[in-house]
C-alpha cells in the first residue's frame, strides 16, 4: 500500500519541485498564488485562493479535499489526492 508521505514527495517531485517535502510544498503553494515564505501560512493562502473559506489550516485543507470530490477519512482523502495524482 502506498504511503502518504512517499506519495506526496513523489507527486511534488514529479511536478518539478525540488528539495525536502516541506520545501516542495512551499513551492507548490507559491505556484498556486501564495506569497508567504512560511509554509503553514502559504498553504492556507493557497487553500483560500482555491475555494476554502475557513481561516484555519486544517479545516481549510478538509474543505479543499472535499471540493476535489474526495471522500472518507482525512487520511484516505490525502492519500487519494497525492497518491492518485489528483493534484491541481
């Protein structure tokens, strides 16, 4: 079974991002319009730019995953997003 962390790393690397997973997540958020140099803030910016309305990172992430029509537990949705290459 695919591991979420491995899938996230491979998916981001496959998109051309480099560095450690957190570095690539920051690059991904910036590519989506975020400007903050702080990862959590950049991820929240990215999520808000992509339709999330909750100003809390974890809740916004869940809204974002659900907007991708993913279902199940948070772990299931994250695994499908990264391992299933749903990445937008």
